């Protein structure tokens, strides 16, 4: 499976960005799709997650500002992260990831895309 993230960049505080992650390969067994982020000196943290049934969960720090969505096609899935009202503390490398159902039961990761929010 391959994950290709895009959409990062530099934005002023209060602005918006939309991240995309195209997932291809053997995607049939994907359950959850998610975005994580890692700021310098910090551990990687879960930002948002979306299940097969489009149920979602968000980190408290992004609730009401970020929206995760997914688009499932026959041989490709895409997960999006719409980020509004961005704050300098949202600055981080953002990683998309997908979770495979058993028996694999593992996460696959994209390469990361940098989001920088200036004050």
C-alpha cells in the first residue's frame, strides 16, 4: 500500500489549509484512516480519525476547527483534513496513516507534509 500526502504549506494564523492523502494498493482491508502530527520536540499525536462508517474523532485541540473526511473508490482511497482557524501551535509535520483490519492489524504511514502557521 502507498500513501501520498500533499497540501501542506505556510499560512497566517486564522487561515485555512486542506491536506490530502491518496492511498493506493491493496486497500480493501483498510478500516480507519487518520491524520497525526508531530511538532519539533514533541511526540507524534493523533489529530483526527475516520472509520469505515465515516464515524470521526478529533483531538480536543482541533475540535470545531478541523474536519476529516474520506473518499473511497474501487482502487484508491483518499483522506482529507480541512484545517480552519489555524493557530501557530498547529505548526507541525502532518502524517496520514491507515489501519488495516486483522490479520495485518497495523498502521501504514505516509511521508509527512509540513504545515507552518505564522503569527
